[in-house]
C-alpha cells in the first residue's frame, strides 16, 4: 500500500492515541493496539482522523467556512472511546 508520506498506525510509539476537536468538543482516547487489531497496522492516520470525526457537525459542505478542528493529541485524561469498525 503506498504511504505517500503519511503516518500509519504502526508508526505510533505511544500506547494510546488521543483525538480532540476544539469546535465541537469531540474528544476521545483510543488504544493503539485495538486500532491496529481492528484496522490493520498500515491504516493511515489521516484516514483515521476522518473516520473518528465522521459525526462532527462541522464536517461536510455546511462546515466549509468553519471546518471541524479535530486533531490528534495527547489526552491522558480522556475517557476511553470505542474503536470504530473498519
Ligand atoms: Zn469537530
């Protein structure tokens, strides 16, 4: 699978991956091992971010001028979130 310079799940060294959106206050913390088990080690993080924020009201055509601001980041205190289905 071509990576095109993207980070993939197997590049991660932390045990958990945090995701947060400043605009919709979506946040979660995911087990990297569970993500790899579900999605595979080659899953790109850019694709994963899209999938994790799929329900954000700021995504899609109506959010064009005020896009979802979801980013990966450390969230040691975030509650566990369910790993999305592939
Ligand atoms: Zn958002």
